[in-house]
C-alpha cells in the first residue's frame, strides 16, 4: 500500500523553522497561528513528560 500526501493541494497556513526548539516554542507558534480559527493549545510538564491539550473554542455543548 502506497500512502503519501499530495502537498501541492494543501494550503500552508504558516511555517517556521526551529533550531534547537523547546516544546513551548511549538505550542506558542501553534497558538499564534490557530487561535483565530478557534483552537488553543496548552502544554504542561509532568515530571519528564509533557502533556499537550488542544481546546476547540468553537464547540459549545447546547444540551
């Protein structure tokens, strides 16, 4: 099975090159680019691990 993406059909929202980045730099970049689309990213360090959370500000429980 051949799995590949046709990158010519994808729209680039943003791009940044990291040199020796930390996870916090990536989360900050994602928040800067995707907050206006309703996504917020959270990151917390738990001992030697990181927990990444993605929030959808557009989702409302209407029950």
